[in-house]
C-alpha cells in the first residue's frame, strides 16, 4: 500500500492517545485469543472458543469510545478487543474460560458468557440479537431513574443477528424512545456458514437504519482510522441527543465461526479481496505512516501483551473451580461482584 492509501485524522477531537490505546487493545486481544486457541486445542478449555480475528478495529473502536463507569457496553462473541478497550481485566477472561470460581461468573458459565453488569458490562447472551434489546432496556431504566444524561449504550451484532426478531424489536423501541444507543453491525459476510445473499435481500444493511428512522453509517471494517472516526461520530451523536445510531462495518471474519470450524465455505476470492485484509496490519501501517507510533513501540506493546496474557493464564490455571456444596447460587446482580 502507498502512503496515500491511508486517511489522515480529519477529526481533531480524536486524540492520539485514544488512537494508541485502541491499537494496544487490538494487539492484546490478538495475543490473548491466540493463547485461548492454543488452550482449547490442548483440551484445557471446556466449551467453545470464538475469536475476533479481523474484527478488532471496529470492536476496539466501540469499546474505547465508551466510558467505563458511565456508559453501557454489551459485547458480542468477537468483541475481545472492545472488552479490553472498555478496560475489562484480562483475569476476567482467563478465569471464565478456564472455569475459575474467582471469575466474574464464579465458574458457572464459560468463554464469552461473562460480564460485570453492575459496572455497565452485561454478560454476553448467545441469542445474539438479544444484546440490542438488553441495552435498550438498560437505557430506558436509567431514564426512568433520571440517570441517563450523558450516557451512551453500545452493543455489537453480526449480520446474521440483524435477521432476528429481537434485533428489530429492540431497534424499533430504541428509535421510538430516542435512546442514546449505538449498534455496530459486523457485516462479516456469513452467519456461521450462511452467506449474505441467503440472509437478506437488501443491498446493504445500512438500509435498515432508515426503516426505523435512525441515523446510519457504513465503514470499511478493515480500516482502523476510518472505524474510529465513524464510531466516534455515532457515539458523539447519540451522546448529544441524536437518538439511536447504526454503524455497519464491512469486513470478513478471518477465522471459523469458532475454533471447531475450519471456514472451508469461505471462497478464496473473498479471502483475497479487500474485505479479507487484516485490520491489525492495516492499523500498524497507518500509525507508522502518520508517525504516531514507532516499530520499537509496537514490539514493546506486543511483548507487554504476551507477558500480561501469560500471567493471567497462569493465575487462572492455579485456581479452583466452583464447589456446588459451598455455592450460594444467588445472581451476581443482587449479591455483588467479586473482585
């Protein structure tokens, strides 16, 4: 790619430190998920492992632009980068995947089904469109309590989830109530193995925004800077009272649906297209081109991420699983969160 292929930062409010922090989150996410994949293949993780490879730019952009302690973030299965950018502790991830009773779900549930609802991060729900309805309800509850001022709720869904009833019901209610909701659609071309043309007839999922009277944006999900700029515009608009915002990110899932899936149904020509670019490689080239990072800084971040991940895995592996004879079985939302 030539230097001219990368956009300069058009939004002066997009601070360099925020850009760097988002990129660091993407690096850490890739390192963590690589380790989780290895643990899964070694039989150390029970259940599935679902990676966000290729979706880190759009996920990290949403997570980094939401404020922990004020906003709401409901991540999906490929939102590890967004979780890290939203300041999720790596121990929450490793403890949940490895079944530690010290994790946020106390070893009751595995992999991506984790969260800290009292801190604005509800646990991921496998009925994927439900996350949108959940955040809509949480925002409405805050309004009823008089605590919605300056708050934004964000969630991610895949292109397949846009065909679910919960997606449509939730988006419709958010639009009617003019709630500060940002929905990122990772249009990764497949709902598991079902291609887009077998899911919906519209040319672009962006058309669905107009159908509900919400603002819509479309972005190249492999382009790191474009993702940050677009998601920031959506978050700022929602925070300023502009109502729900729909962001459609065009990209390709660079892995199987889960680590049990070889993605053999993805055509080679799609992998070789611009949709198949690795957003981490694009981000690296962009930031080097803009002089925002150096090669040595990137290497240091990768080393730091590796060390942090190894430490979090080592801690979680030494901890015990839940004991059914000592468990009080109360919901975490009513009995408080463990540290």
